[in-house]
C-alpha cells in the first residue's frame, strides 16, 4: 500500500522559510520520481517542483530560485526547502508519486504566509 505523509507546514511571515518533508512507504523510493504540488485558496492544484530518481530537478517558474527539492533515498523522504516566502505561496502542499500508472497523494500540509 502506497502512503505519502507530508509534514513541516505552518505559519510564517513573508520573507521567511519553511522546510516540508514527505515520508513515503509502499514503493521502491529510489526508483521513483517525486513531485510537490500546491493548492492556494480558491485555486486549482498546481505543480511546484520535481525530482527524478537520479536527482535531476525542475521547478515552476513561480518558485524557481526560492524553493529547493531534495531526496534522501536512505530515509525514503523528499523535502521541499522554501525560502523568501510570499503571501501568494499560501496553500496546501501535497507530495505526489506516479506508481504503476496511478497517481498517489498525501493528505497535504498547510502553509500560510502572512504579509
């Protein structure tokens, strides 16, 4: 059974930082690409960051240069370091993996950035 559990969200002032983590189980973690998505209030869920099984990364334009995705294959975790946070970064952040043709999501973690 594939499980993704996000943690690390919270309330932070604009310009601050947060580090999100996603713990995974039920997959061969090192062989899977991982993604972070986010969903702001009243908005659709959108892509934020990607890391391949080999460690290559890609970012949405809106977060490039501020967010860093990383993975720890020994711990089966994927992290999202978020710096220079803005109020528009507010939302629920979700970890995602595509496994055997299906999308799996965590329950999400709330990030709120105050101005």
